[in-house]
């Protein structure tokens, strides 16, 4: 059971009211959230410091142009912020931010973290093919009914961790059939409670886990299984990998969009992977033919090894892939299995260290046998 | 030196006409199979279809059987050919002789990269081909069968429809031999063949062949030698090809001019240009697929632009709100200022943009204008130094005296 | 932060204190972050001032020093030395120019004070990001390479060898002496006897400190002051090459004459008995002044300024040597009629005026004219001209001697490339500053002397050779360590992709390419820290050690607050 702030406005308006309250009361110096860029649905994360600009804030808009966790990490890379800022981000974005902080790529200090139970986001191209308006209206219906919206990204349709961890406040959306009348803001931490003292609304007690959220979770788990099984359609093994990554351009866009990939110069972009012509010539001799640029699949496997233990399944990698390879699904599948092995859920607990950086004597003993 | 004007007197006049009864693709592939047999080359670099998929990948091959699925002119550009060459020869020269069959824009990009020491062209025979353009990547991926059908039509009709990518539709550099550096009027046509500074040895002409024949056009003695070794006579007249190329060239020049005028209207001024990039999510895909963007780490990915939180806050306070990721326009304009003089309008940037921003069209427009003011045509002349690496005392006098401001 | 910045504002006598409200400046800046102390002082560059600063650094245990005073060109080094002696790394220091850039420029005191405060704030922001760069030391080679064995080269060789320096004297032809050896005599007040030149040549040949390499040319030079390597190619000895190591280089490659064939109106090469000055010197030296037909000339025209309009400069020496020729002709062939055609008379030295007056007294005609046309007519040379005043006239003479412009010698541009030296519009080597630094080049340790820098007479050449030698003797002391520039550029290997753009814009040749690694490398000893490479690198792989992005950004940001 937690304390819940109820604002007597529809959920979108209620969220804006909350933000307005936080900024105008000067409890925070700025609000980090999605903002409308034009009338065609383009939205962008923004740091808003004037209440006037909050008019254009759309904190719960079902589109994710970039993983906000990556942004907040860049924001606090050099040092922590020195003024309180409220940041509104999705569950996966928050989890990514936590995973980055575990690797000293940012700081939580002075952030008031606001999240929501997430109904998912639409593909980026719905902005450019004009379908977003229709989709957005559909979104609220589906969320209300704890159903998966039909055009939502496959990654989101398969996401079971839509209830955020580590947030100071969570705006409840999924399964809330009073979405149009009331905005429920769960105050998960002391900080959340302190910052909302004097906010317009009343406090009640509720549980964030409901029958509806459980229902959605089940549906999503089903989708996940379906999605993962689809991957097998190409078979398994190297041949399947080649087929799956046949169109890969080695653009490395997936890596750059990924919040967990934080290296300033990725090893796969560095000189380590630039070979002498003689190496190519030798391989050419041996195999009769070599694909150029080399290392298409090597890059993916390497990247996987480096980051998949913290993969939060945010799906940005698939979003930016120019050739529609289901990178996110592939990486989540492996990520899922690996994380289960370590009994580790990325972003759940900031105190929990990343498995690759820790050593436990008593584990994986079965391998020794 | 601007090499966009075409003068048929400067184009190669003789070559080998080869019958293409079995289809253009097969004809070309057979020729290269033969070239491997006859040891004209040790290996060939050509796009090959990945088995059981509709995707194309660059393959450097010795094994002839791999040529079965090769296609010198696939319906799409996957990896820009110059990038493939760069991954092969950045760190040094090939010791084996390679033939690389690339689209004109890919060859030009490769020449630019060689000026930037990113590609060693030694022992590489660049072979170009008349190119009608490529299909938009996203269309192709959505429905490869449909795109392939359209492309077949494109190859036949050549420029009569605009189902190819916008930058291909307006491309006026689709046949490299027409762009080889001009020499003075005094030298006779024969000498010009020799004097041309070729980045290519051989050109495969398709225009004017009506899908029934192709033209193998040697551009220099090495090209002629290749034809000899292939047991092909190189003294057939290229009149029909020349005529058709001129015809299409004229058309394209017109189309390009009109298109650019319209585009200029749409993007002129800070507001309009910024609006064009409203949907940009700063993924930097455009930079990453661009062959000319060669930096190990892009300046705009480096920590140079990372600031302290206080700075972000104060910047936000100045305007009331600060958009993230920051510096979208800075990235695009910065990248533009770094590479646009070498931009070959290949359009892979636009293919890679997840938000369908017309990056290639915008950059090509700016490229045209800036390259003109330096009188520079990228990738045509191997010896012509890059404008930014070359200092000429006698240029841009027009900017020396400030204009009167009324 | 735990910085202790000391900010000191110099009153600069009245220069700054009159135009800027220093007390208000101190008030404003003493509250800036990191500032421990902010004071003013009368004249910081004076001995008192320097001692004061040194004391303050020690007393206040300063971690950084900021001085607001004059231009860094004036006293940056002065205050850096103070830091060094007081135990503070001299690079943790910033000199803010509030004199030339504020006090002397802004007349309104309010505005000047406001600007001064801004600049100082910006400087304080920047200085905290400075790195304590360390000076390096290299062993220097005291030997010297002299390119050119004419009178300039010989003089320099004697000056340097006389002070026990090893000198390599490289001469393209087989003999030493250069142009001077072709002369039949010098000007009388220069001691007409050429024997003095012969003596010098002999001295240099007998000096064991001088290694003479005739029939040799410089093929390549690498390195920097105190540490050059040169490759000398010998045309004799089966064209072998020799590599030498020296610490400094003097370029003394002299001149050649403008080819009068380029000014066809003088008939050179077409009409018989039209000679140029050097040909006449040779003829004089042989003792027999004769026309082509074997007879001595009865009339001679000397035409000055041949090629002057084409080249755009006056060659300084021709008027005098033409007068010398005229008087020599009169001495050797009494009764000869001599006319001198000039456009302006150049008589700069003390004895020149008298020399000229005497020549006039001796009946040599001086005619101011231009627009020449020489034609063959009846076995004589008809010299048509337009006299000053506009009247066209002509005279018929047996022989004409042309005084062509002095132009740079044959391989000047090739040598300029090898040494990375600039040439000016006339094609001669370009000095750093015509007035204040007339024999230095932008490359430290490389000097130019004599006619290689431009037309001049023998005394001037000797002066320049002595000057170059003096500079070398005082800066390149045996056993002395060289301290190259510290504020250089550096290339981060992982980020360099070997495009060599930086190499192509580096004026000093300080960047080379490592073929194996495929990256560019900065030679920190030659780098002058100009930053051109930093601007040219699109990825930012090359950075300046003392002008980093954070430093510049912080400074500008603060200035714009």
C-alpha cells in the first residue's frame, strides 16, 4: 500500500498540473519531460524552466524519440546537478539510467524521478507516415482497459516490466478506468511525498499492483513468448544469424541509440577492428570470398556480450535500424536468459551491482562438473 | 574545375559491344567470371545477394561460383561501396589485383577517400557502370517483390519515372566517362583518352543498348588491356551510347535545376531549415553511413560538447526550455561544413534516417553550391587536391572588400 | 574547489589607472570563485613589482596567478619567470590584457572598467583549467650549415669558424666566391682591389673548422633549432649523399640577373655588342674591352633599370656599378663617349653622391629616359628613347651595357620548399620583419643573409652575414639545452584516422605521418602552438595543450555572462 495523490483532472492534464505545481512552487528548478515541437506530433525531451513552456509539455505522450536515461546520464556525466530537477521518464528509461549510474555514468542526486505505468510507445515512423494521431487516441482506450494497443511497438507489446522501479512518483495509467476523470500519482518514496506537500489534490492509500496490471502483464508475457519464438523462424546457429543480419549495414546505429552503450569510442569503431589488407587477403584465400565490411555479426555478438546483462528492452535499437532488423527482440531474448541466470533485473535496485563486475565464489558450480 | 558539363568530344569513342541476350546481369557476371578464369584479376568486389534473403552485401571473391548471385546494379544501395573499399584498404595497399564494380557515386566517394588517405587505390581496378538510380531502402524492405518489379522498369525506361530515390532522380553524374576531367582544346581526342586522369579503368555502358547489348568502354590503356585479355575487340563505335548519355544528361540537368530551386524555397532561412529537422532524434545514422564521414570518432559524438549541469540549466533559463538531445542543428550544420565539399549525393544518409528527413536532398543542394564556388568536382580527378587542404592565394577576392550596407 | 587564485591588477604607471577604476575592479573580482586575494600594484614589471609578486605567491600559497596588465607580447614571459622562481608552475598563470584591449581603446571610463572586469572574470574562469605543463630540454648541436659559397656565405663561415664552430659550407658550383669573383674591380671607396675578396676565400679554405663542399646541393632538411639533419648531394664523387647534423642554417644563395631577353626592346641576344653587366665585368677582367669585330668601342650606352618595371622593385646597386663601368671605360679607353640612361638615380651611401658628381665632371652624359627601343643601324646600335619631358630622341653607339634587375638565384623556390621558408612577392626569401627582424625566418634557427633576401651591395651582404652569425653564436651555445615550445598540439592516437589534413596545413612542418600506425604525429620540439592543425581536424583528435575546448569554452562563457 502506498500514498497516492489524486488530482481531479484527466490523467494527461493531471500530470501537467503536477508539473506546474512543482515548478511554480519552486520545489524544483526545472522539469525534464517530453515537449511538443510542432503540430505534427514531433516531440522532444526538454528541460523546462519557465512555467509558460509547460503548456507544451506532453509528459505521457506515447512516443520515445530517444531513451531519456541516456540523456540524463549525459546531463550528469561531469557532475551531479546542484538544483532539484523533476524528470518524467518511462520505466525502461529509468531502469537504463540506474544501470548507467551503476557504471558511474551519471548521478541520481537532486533528481525527482517521476514515471508511469507504461502502455508502451508507437513506432517512430508513425510520425512520418501520418498515423500517429489515430494511434494516440487508441492508446488511452487500450491503456484504460489494460490491453495491448494494436499498433504499439512489438518491443512494448512484449514488455512485462511496465511498472517502474526506483521512481519517486508513479502516475498510474494501465488498467485505470477513471483515466479521463482522475490522475493517480503514487508516492513511492519519502522524497515523493515531501515534494507533493501542498499539491492540488488529496491523498489516499492504494496498491499499484492491481488485477488489471496483472492481466496486462500476463498478456505481455504471452506476446513476449510469441515474439521470441518468431525469431526461431530462421532456424538457429550461424546460418540463422547470417540470414537475420543479412541486410545489416554495420552502421552501428543500434549501439549509438542504446542507453547502455556508453563508451566514448566503441571498440568496434576503433582501430582494433581495422585490419591490414594482408589479413583480408589471407582470409580470401582460405574462404574464396569475404563479406565487406567485415565483422557484421561479430559486432552484434560483441556488443551483446558487453551490454546485454543490462539490457532493459527499451527497443531504441530496432527503432533506429535502417533495415528493420529486430535487434531489440534478439537482444532481449538473450538478455532475458542471461539475466535469469544471474537472477538479476537491470534497473531494479541501484544497490545491486552489475553481475559482470562482481565475483561470487559460490555460483555456476554446475559448469565445473 | 567543374566537370559536370559533358562534351561528347571528350568521351571515349571506342569500346567493345557485347550482346546481352541472356540478360544484362548475367552478361556482366559472365564477363567477370571469365576475367577470373583468364586471371585479369585475382579477385572481384561486387554486390552479392545473401542467400535466402533479399539483402545485398559486398563480397570480395575469388570463387567464381559466388558470382552466381552477384548483381553489379542491385535495386538498392546497402553499404556505400566506398565504405566497403575503405574497410579493405585503409591500412595499406592490396598486393593482389582487384576489380571493384561500383556505382558512379560510390567510385567518386572512393576517390575522395583516397585523397583523405582512407583508401589505397593501388592494384584496384575501378569499374563503373551507367546507373539509373536506386530504390528507397525502406520501400524495398517493406515489399521487395514490388520494388524489384519497379526497378526492372527503371532499368528499361531510365529516368522517365521518379520511383527511384529523390537524389537519384535528380542525379546528373550517372555516367562517369562523361565527367572525366576536361583537357585543353588543343589536344586531339585520341590523346585525351590517354591524358584523362582516370579513376576508372573500364566503364560498363548500358544506355542506348536497349537491354539487348552492353558497352564495355576502356578509359585508359589498362582498360584496353583488360578487354584484350578478355578476348574482346575494343574498336566498336560508341555513338549510340554517347548520344543516349547526352540525351539523358540534358534531361537530368533540367530536372536537377528545377528541383533544387524548389527545395531552396523550402529550406531557406533559419526557421524553415530548423523546421525541416524538427523530427530529428539525433541518432547520427546519417553520419555513420556516409562514406565521406571518416573520423574515427565524430566530433559531435565526442565529449567536446558535454557541458556541466549548471550550464544546461542556465541555457534552459535563457529560453524557458532547452531541447534534448542538444545541438541538433549544430550537428547537421557542423557535419555539413566538414564534409559537404566532398559530398557525392549518394543518398545513403536519407535511406538510413529513421525519421525520413530529406537529408540527402538538403546536403546535395548545399554541396552543389559550395562545390561550385570552389570550382571543385569531388571524385572526378584523383590529383585534384581537396579545397580545404589546398591554399590558393588568388581566389575569393569578392569577399575581401566588405559590401556596403544600406 | 580548493584553488587559491591571486589576482593582481597593474596600474601600469598611469596607463591603466587613469582609464580604469581599478578599485571597483578589485571589488567585483575579489568575490569570484576561487579568488583568494585581489590587489593592485603600481608597476608589476618593475623589479619591485616582480619581487612583490614572487612574495605574494609564496605568502598566500597561491595555486594560480592572474595578472591584469599589458599585452602578453610584452610581459607574459616576465611573469612566467616570476612564477617559476617563486615555485609556481608558469603555466598556471594567465595574463589579461586590460591595457591595449581596454584602457587604450575605450575612452569612456565606465565602459573600460566594465570590460576590464569581464575580461578578468573570464581569465579567472579559464586559469583553473590550465594544466601544469612542463618544459622540456634537448641537447643542441652547435655546428652550422651555410648554403651558398659566395661572399655572404664565406663571411658567415669566417665569423662562425672564428669562434670555433664547425661550419659546413655547401656550394653548388665548383668554386667559391659566387658573383663577386666575376667582378673586375670593386667601387673605389670599397677598396677597388679584389684581392681582399681573394684573401677571404683563402682564409676560409685554410680554416680547419670549415668543411667546404663544392659541387654540392642540399637535398633535404629535417629538424629544428639545435637539432637539424641535412642531406647533401655531391655532384662529383660519384654523386653520393652525405648526412650532416647541425644546429642552425644560413641561407646565402645570392642572386642571378634578370634575363634581358624578356625585355626584347633592348635587343639583348639579337643585336651584337649588347651586353649585360656581368658579361661586361668578365670582359673588363680579361683586360680587353672589344666589340665583336675586334675593335675597341668608341661610344657606349649604359642603360639602367632593365626589368625594373617587370619585377616591380629597384635593385639598388646598378646605378653605382654602371657609373663604375662608365669611369672604367673612360680610364681604359680615353676619349670614349659614354652615356648613362637612368629612370631614377639610386645613390644611398655616403660616398655615392661624390662618385656621381665626379663622373658627371668627367663628361659622362646622364640622361633621364624611358621607353627604349634598340635597333641595329649601319653597323651601330641605335638607341631610341623618350627623355624626361617627353621628347623622343636617339643616339648611335658601338656598345650597350644593360643593368638588369637582380632576381632570386636558380634554386630559390626548391630550397624554400626543402626548408619550409616563405618567399615574398618578388620571389626572394621573406624575412620575419623587414624592420625589426630582417634576417630571421619563421623557422627558428634558419637565417638568410645577402642577396638571397633581395638586392644589396657587398657591404650590406657582409653586415647581414655577420648579423646572422651573431644571432647563431648567441642563441646556439655549445652545451646549451634547447627549450622547445610547451604550448604545443597533441594528437590522441586512438582518434586519429590518418587523413593528414593537419599535416597539409602545418606551416612549420611539425607534423609527420607514421606509416605503420597510420596516424599523424606532432613533433613537439618544432611545433609552435599556432593551432592551425587543431582547427583543421574535423574530429578533434588533435588538441592544443594550452587552448583546450573546456578552457576556451569556460573563458568565453564567463565573458558573455
